[in-house]
C-alpha cells in the first residue's frame, strides 16, 4: 500500500513553510476540515429530511431540524468560536460580520469569510454543492473586538483560502500561497487524504460555463465571447463545450482540473454581477492563481479589488489563463470602460 497523507499530517508538515508559525493557522485549517465533515454528513442525507422530519422534526440532540445552509453556517461558526483562532466571521448567511465576544476569541489573529453552502438551490435535486472560505490576518489589535476593516481586505491579503465540494465524493481543496492541494474524504475512516497534490489548471481549455439563458441581458463583450466559444475553428479546438451546473464550486472544480472558464457577468437584473467578492470570488481567485490560472472582473484582477461592503458583488471571469485573457480582450473591445 502506498503511503497515505491525511489532511492533518499535511497541514502540520506544511507549517514549516511559515517561519516562526505558532500553529494557529494550522489549527484553524484543521477546524475547517472537521466542521466540513459534520456538514458533509448532513448533506449526504439531505434527501431523507422529510422522512426523518416525520419522526417529530427534531434531530437527535432535540434541536429543530433546520435548512441545510443555516445548519452549515452554524456548524462552521461554532467550530470557529470554539477553536479560539478567529476573532470574527463574515458569512453569506449573516447580514453583518460577527465579532466573537469570548476573551479567547478576541485574542485570535484571524478572521474568516465564508459561504457555508454555496449553490444551495441544488440541494433538493442531489447536485453538488460546496463551502468556500477565505482567511485573513486581522488588521485590528489582538485582544480587541474585531472591526469592519478586518473583513474589508483585498484578496491579495488572504493567508489561506479553500473550498469543500460535496460531490460524488467529498473533497477539500486549499492554498496558503504555496500551491494548491486537494484531499478526498475517505468515508470509511473519516479522513481527508491527499489525492490531488500540487494542482495546476491547464493554460487552455475547451469548456465555457455561463448561464446562457440570460445571454440577452448580458453586455456585448460577453455575447461576443460566447459567440467566439461556439464558432468552429480547428486550430483552437472550437467550438468549445458548454458545461453549467449552476453550482459555482462544482463548475470551478471541474474547470480547475480539466481547463475551462466560468463566467458570471453583469446582467440587467444583476448589474454588479451576482457572486460575492469576499467569500465567493476572492478565495477561488487565490486558488486559481496559485494553480496557474486567472480571475478577473473582465478588466481588473479580482485579488486587487478593494472591497467596500461585506456582501459586495462583482462580475466574475475565472479559469484557464488563455481563456480569461481572451474574454478580457472581448470585454475591452466591445464593452470598453469609461476612463
Ligand atoms: P448562492 O450563493 O445563493 O447559492 O448563489 C450562488 C450560485 C453559484 O453557486 C452559481 O454558480 C450561481 O449562483 C448560479 O446562478 P444562476 O442560477 O443565476 O445561474
Ligand atoms: Mg453562494
């Protein structure tokens, strides 16, 4: 049997990448791994909700059964609060950031921004969903209460980011700025095992992922790029294939492995785009860049956008470098921004 490296072993080995590391980030990453396994258990039996609910709609702890995204949010928050490495969190499920009041947490050096269960409209139909997380070092003083500026940081300031995909198997993929590594949950032993070391996205791909049903409400640059993807050209292997799950983590994960581009542009209904900069776009941008790819809003690097609001939205182009650059060229040509 070849040697298996578990997530916990890997995190500890990699601590040496950070001279003078105290181990707090390692503990935080381990906490995320554990919380995701708890969420995974519930996701796996999502279809049984009604059957189990019929027993009295309370779970074994006597708590009311909750919607899965709320359950995931609470599970991660509990893990962060109990872990003591984090002074506050921002999440898709909470209007405002949450500053932890526990004295131990106030000493935490990090904040986490996360989407506890992205693509949750897919839960009912047994399609892959995910958790996305982004970790920053706090800007406020250790010992104080977390403040809003701890959360409104550019993507380039992230110390770690990752996602969990609850798919045909469950995987955790993360980066701390030294490459991207993926771990598959081995259900029989309940451990994440290193299965995708040093992940790299192909420079080119043959897949484009966009909600084409909304094409009429998108700008001319995006329309022209989609036309380009569909046009025949043997030299560049076009037409490309369209693949759109409607679950960002799943679409991103496929494109990361096989090459491709994911686009959620500005639309008439969502003039700023739909996806959130801080806990959807920035963390995946950090991962794609570490894997050799690119993420932009059509014009600017996502990682360099200064957020002004917790739930800020941004148009999103992410994936294989050559594809994102091509899409940007169409944006510049057909939707030039005013100087
Ligand atoms: P959510 O955070 O409310 O789940 O929305 C985000 C999801 C992404 O996972 C997905 O890529 C996108 O919304 C799909 O949106 P649409 O149905 O407009 O194509
Ligand atoms: Mg989401």
